């Protein structure tokens, strides 16, 4: 039985301004938030990072300012460097190396890298041993045996399986507690549960981050053209809601939960923070502190 859930939140660079307002609330008004939740990390990548993957980063904030905010609140910062198509010549990229040097500098809390490429992993282990590593969900680990093998690798502190393993409870319960501590579930995926093109979609993002001229990936899923809807994510068979966390995952011994959303808007990220972390009776207080006032006019 775990008593705390640790959320790994999206938008380290992309939603810096939102977190600059939210984190003081989380510290100063802890009564607004569930006592069983904490922030495990915030992840992301700035714009124009060729090592980036999963989503194209768009954050423009100064990395030193971003890291300073995380250190002020004692939160681990993760670089999303999950490009799956890196080659040897990409390892010398100045911007990505500079970010790793900066993030490695501070060891308390320790910062990490979300990663796909074995080539990049070996390079970072040698060059920046002060960082920890997270096996990316972009590997699309849907086979439980492969997932177990990934968990047992000493390279990774955490492993994010494909969301379609979220409810494989019989198999998940066979893991040792040490193995459960390494599992980080993706809670709010909106992707079609039957999708067979997930890897191809991520590869398109990797090519774009490398600056390659490539065709767009067109989602073939039912209602794929509608984009991300949180209401649709809630209907996904792999969705993990707050009742699931409290009643199933924590009692089973799992405590790490990832919220996706780097490619979305800050209003939707706030909805995730409200739903997953904020007591219902205080959600209006958080909205008022962040953006809602008597003069707000939407229409």
C-alpha cells in the first residue's frame, strides 16, 4: 500500500508561466489539494531541440529561470529527449548538451532525462552521470514481457509503459515492490485504444525535430480529427482517474503517474491539475487565483 501518488506533469518549458502561478498555490494553500498527492517531476523541452521527441517542444523561456523555479519548489526537472531516430552526428548538438550540463549541475533534487534512443542513453551515461533516466512511453511497450525486461534494466529509474498496459492488473500484480516503484503510468491518453500507428506518429515528430522534410502523420483513429478532448480521454479503456488511483493503484503499491499534455494549451493543463490534484470544493479558488476574475469576458 502506497500513501502518496507522485504526479509527473507536462510543460516544463512550454507552461512555465502557468507553473510560476500554480506552484506557490500548491505550497501556500496545501488545504486546496488532496493530501495523498505530490509533484514528482515536471517534464518538457524547449523549442528547437533535435533530441526532443513525443511532441515538438515550443517553450521559449530561459532554461536557467525554468530550473531556478523547479529548485525553489524542490521539484525534479526532466528533459524530454525521446527522439527515436538520432544518429552519431546528432550527439554533438550544442543546445541539447548545454541543457544537460545545466540540469546536471544541481543534484538536489536530481534532474532527469526521458529517453528512447540507446545511442543517446550510452552517450548521456558517460557525459552526464549526474542525471537519471526514464524509459519513454514512445517506445510503445505493449507486450508485458518486454515491459518487464525494461523495468529490470538498471539504466532506468522509471519506465513508462504504453497506456494499454494500464489495466493489466493480474500481470502488474506479479511485479515485486521494487519493480512497481519503477512503473510510471500514463493516465490521460486520448489516443484510440486500438491504434496501430502510434510508433509511426512518434517517428514523424522525431523527424520534424531533426529538421527533416517529411509528410504529416494523419491519424486514422475514429474521431482522430477532433484532436485531444479530456472528456474523450476519460472514456478510454486505459484512462486512470482519481478513484482508480486511490482505490486500485495505491493499494497495489504503485505511486508514479504521468500526465500528458505538452502539445496542448495551458487551459487544458490547468484542468488536469484541477481534476487530479485539487479538492472539488477548492477548484474555484485555484481558478480565481490563476485567471478568473469579475472582469473576464470570454465572448
